[in-house]
């Protein structure tokens, strides 16, 4: 009819408009003309009714391949095609897709496009419908789902989805919210699926939690990752933890920091009180750890983010965990000698001495080992890899990005004097720093040395 023909013309216009440059458009039109010519020759020899246009799969629907190609191009073209037009194109053609796999691909294509356009609420609305209809996701689709729900300020839904795909499924550990529109029991495709939980999905969860301002949940996930998700943290997890500790500083109140420094943590809020090793999250059973994380992510509950972790300032704890990672994985790093002496100023607020005193200091102390420089800060290095929290981190192999995050955290914690240790460790482990990493190191180091 005329209405459907109007939709076909509009859809074809969207297909053509979605191409980024004229070369792609020209190549596509040439292929379309060649396909039309072949179809015309076959049709004239076999049927007197004439050739079927390749844009149409039959007289009533848009050809699936053409529609999917147009949807993919429209998804990637974030500047020319706004979110409302992308959704209209998706909704108009979704009913014509018969194949379940093609439909699922189209669902996640438009969800990805909406996430790229930062329309998280609309993406989450489509994702809820997709999850209710089909739970047979691959690893990429799982990470997209986790990012979408978390960025839409529904991390509780992302957490429930991650639990569904954990390696060991326990029905008593999961609770599906009503607004998730799940069936009473997980779909059979979930139960039979070969999809296994991996650390990458949890890393996306941690990174998006940090993006919505929940470093407290990032710390909890780090502590309970092996128990809750049955995976171990890797290099990316380590970098996210260091960034979360630096972000947590802006949630620290001056009064809270002063009270914690004087050992009066009992008057702080419950989330910031003195750390109890016996009730530490990493020592909880899986059921209790899941309940604790679910309580932190409860919808409608105003989060209380204090910038504390394990009863201390998050930055201090994260640095001890970092030293544990390095010393536990490479014990020989404590003997590495820095090529420069420790600076005369511990922080950039300290008063500088004369250039002659600095010159004498450089000759008298030509270099120090990592153990000496770190223990001068008042915190002894862990003697064993499990001294801090009873775990090992052999899957963490830091690269340039993680070393850069560590230097940023040292500077934020007013420990820029330890920057040479990080650079020496990078050289010892054969990690080539990028220019931006060296530039940041020089800026941080210049704040604690004389001009």
C-alpha cells in the first residue's frame, strides 16, 4: 500500500544517508545496480512478472541484509543521524526481521549507537525488552549490557545480569528485580549457554561504576571479585582501582580526614568506620558478599560515598595494595636502586632549602633502594604477597597505563617523591613509557625538587 511504500522509500533514504563518505556510497550503489541487473536477467528468463528489486525481500518487507547494513551505518554515523531518527529506523524495520540472530544483532547495534550518543535511558529501555525475550548473549553483548545499565544509573540491573552469567550458578544467590521483566525462571538458553563469566565484563562494570561516581562500589567489587563473580582481577582491574582511589579524594571531607588521622573513626558514618579485618568484604562467604553488594546498589537508596576504604583513606589503602602487587609478583623490585636521590621536599607544600643544600644532598645520597624510599614514608612494605588482604594477584602485569595511574595517585596523595621508584620499576620490567607518561612524571617530580 502507499503507507508501506512510503516507509520503504524513507528506509532506503536512511541507508544512503548513513554512509560517511561519497566513496562508500558510490561503491554501494554500484553493487546495488549490478545485483538488480542480475536479478532482472534471471527473472526475464524464468518468470514473466519481472525482476524483484534487491531492496525488497518480497512485496511487503524491506530486504533484511539491506536493512541491517543501513542500521549499522546509521549507528556509526553519530553526527548526521540523531538518536530519535536512529530509533525510528530501528523500530520501523524490526518487525520485518524474521531471523532471531539477526534481530539480536540489530538490537545490540542500536543499543551501542544510543550509548555512543549518551542516550543511556533509551538504550536501557530497549535492553530490558531484549533481556526479557532472549538471554543468549555472547561476551561482547554482555559487556554492552553491563555498560548500558550502569550508565543509565541502574547498576543493580547490571549486577543481576552479571550474576546470571557467573560460572557457578546458584539460584539462592540471585534476585531478579520486577522492573527487569524477567520470566519466573532464567530462559532455557541461559541455562544451556556456553557463555562464561570473564574478567572483562567485571572490568566494564567497575569502569562504569567509577564513571557514575561510585568508587565505594569499585572497592567492594575489588575485594569480593573472586567470591561474587568467580574471576580474578587482571591488569585492567588494577588500573581502574588506582583511578578510583584518586577519584575518591574529592569525596573526602576535611573533618572526616582529621578524625580518621586522630583515630576517632567511631564517630564517622558506618561506611567509614574503623576497618574490622574479621568482617572484611574479602573474607565474607559468597552469599553474604552478594548481599552486601546488592545493598550498596539498591535502587532508590541515596549512596553515601565518603572516600574511605577498609576504614582508611582510599588512596593510602590503594597504594599498599599496589606495593603488594609489585612486591608479591616481583620480589626483586625492592632491591632496585633509583638513579636519583630522594628529594629534599616530601611534598610541594614543604619549604625548599637552598640550592647548595640540594647539591650536597645529591652527592651524599646518590640513590636509594625502593625498600628504603617506601619505608621512609612510615608504611613497611609487605613481606609476603598476601600480607594486606590474603590474596595474590598473579594475573596483574602492569603496562604503561597502569604505571601512569599509579604516578597520578602518588601525586594526589602527596607522595610525588616516590615517582623515581615507579620509573625505575618500569625500566626494570621492560615497560616502555609513553611521552605523556614521562611528561606527567617530570611535572610531578618538579613540584618536590628545587628549580
